[in-house]
């Protein structure tokens, strides 16, 4: 399903008058909003190919119908998100769930839809049909050099697919670790993993980055070999200047101070990418901002301050991706809500007066420091986001547009009720 620019324009037309009124009110209270609107309209986020189907849990799955069964359909779904939001303009492929066997044709379709290819993701956490050796006891950490070699070769193959599509980064997330005390020699597991990562890193194209994603637990429950940002940073630092840490919001122990982690990684020039989602307990992969939007805002405060200090582009210098998927919502509605939450947190964090905040911090004015954050957080930035969207030809209210244009019904009519996406 593809939307015509006219459909978006028609949807927007009746909403422009109230929007103008809200924008004028915003400027009267807060001053000129132009630079904020510009930054929001420039922001771009990638969608993972595995989030377009219903997520499910190990207990069951309740598909929404009309799921994209093949890669072309996944691209079309992201194209739909792009038309509606203007912000979601890239897809992140997970190999082998989505193999671009005809890279040329896939690229052509992406071009037609105005999409980029974000990081490619390797998968050495599942055994694939016909695979020679098993990852049951890990992949890059494995005691058997044959298994490690197989994992290395898989990652090289993933890079090759990405190269053909124009990706510029690979994300390595390892399920490696142990579930029982005594199972693993931690030092050997680290060394093996490092040597395997190094073998992949050696083949990384010059203009590529390697992201090393950590996770505190699951599927291993006693130790994870890349379990936290310290371990990831250790690997990334030993590997070299094109290796970075990737932060997935759901991959921490409860109540971890993620904003502090982000601040320090950025300070060290070692933050590479970001996976957005929200959670209450573990790697829940819930819609971004649904549980703890204030934390997301605090994270964006550190991201913006850290990037600005290093002269980094908010849009191009970090890999932004949504990594959320679950069982209850229409996956596209879920992604629209996630995009919305990210832009809202970003825009609110842009409102923080960093100079005043620095002064208040220097003077140990704890109350004012907190006030400066909360004043920004409590500001309603929705009109700015709608205006940013209007300017890039997207819907001023993408969720309502998706519903009123009956997108899911059309997808079900095209693909059937039972079509299933590959992935988790
Ligand atoms: C992991 C991690 C990775 C994602 C897989 C599907 O928990 O978040 O980023 O590729 O799930
Ligand atoms: Mn992730
Ligand atoms: Mn995860």
C-alpha cells in the first residue's frame, strides 16, 4: 500500500487553522520556534525489519493481519511510515530473517520509496535450518574454534549484504553468556569473543562502523558476555576507532541511570547507536515513552548536550533505531507512537536552556537545575512537531491519518488475514 501526497495534504488541510493558532500561541509564550521546528523536521529514525509483524511472546502470538510476509512488503510498510511521519525513513535488516537476495531490486524499491538502509544486524543467537554447528553454548565466545569461525563468517556475510544495499554499519548483539555458575570461564569467553570480533572488524569497510550492543540478561540468566556498557566499551576500545557501543534502552538492570551512561559514552566518543523502546521490568520492548517518558527526556538532554559539545550532527552522527515490538497493538500504530514519543522527548530536551543549567550546576543550585529540566519537560511541544511534519510533507497527526485512511484494512485486503512476518 502506498499513499499519495494528495491524501496527506487532504488529511492535513482541515487541521491547519488550529495548528497555526497553537503555533502563534507557542511563539508568544516561548519565543521564536523556527530553529526547533527545523531540528525536529531534520531528525530521522530507522525501523527494524523485525518490528513490522506482531511480536508475540513465548506463550503466544496474536497477529494483526496483513503482516508483510516478504522483504518487499516490509519496505512498503516502512514507506508507509515514511509518508505518514516523514521521520521514519530507513530500515534496519536482520539477517537471516530478511535476506536481500536480489540487492539491486531491493535497492531500487527502497529508492522509489525514499528509504535508506540503516545498520545491518547479524544473528548468532539462533540455529538456522541446515546450519553446521550449533550456537547452543554461544557463538563468538564458544570453546570450539569451529563455532567461532562460523559466527565470524556469518557476520562477514551480513556486512556483504549491507554493502550491496548501501548500509554503513553492522550491529552485533550476542546472546553469548552462561545460565549457571561455573558453566563459563569468564576470561576465556571474553578473549574468544574479542578475537572473533576482531576478525570481523578487520574486514569492516573503511567507511563503516561496528556497533556492539550489550544486554544485562536474557537469554542467558547468570552471565552475559557483553552484559553492560563497561564490557561493550572495553571491546569497542580494544577494537579501534570504528567500533562503538550501542545502547538499547531495555537492556539494563532495573533503575539503571541510562542518561549517565549515555553522557559518559558520548564524552569518550564511543557512543555509536541507540535502540529505543520502553520497559517496566526487563527487555519488554514496549512502545517508546509508554512507561517512562521522563527518563527518555533526560536521556535526550544528555544526548543533545554531549553531541553539541563534540560538534556532532543530531541527525547523522548516531544511529537511531526503534527496537520495539509486541503482541497487542497493530505494529504500525505502535511504531507511529514510538516515533512520536522520540520526537517529543527530543524537542522538549531542545528547549532546555543549557547555559542556565550549567550555571545553576556550577553554583550548586539544585532547585533551579531541576526546575530548568522540568519547565522544558512540561512544555507542550505537539504543535512544533506537527508543523515540522507538515513542512516535510507528512501528516500533522500520523496516527489519526493512519486510521482514517484505513491503512490496516487495506493491508489485510492486499495480503490476507493470515500473512506472517519473519522475525522473532
Ligand atoms: C535483542 C536485541 C537486538 C535485536 C534482537 C532481536 O534483544 O535488542 O538488538 O536485534 O533482540
Ligand atoms: Mn536492540
Ligand atoms: Mn532487546
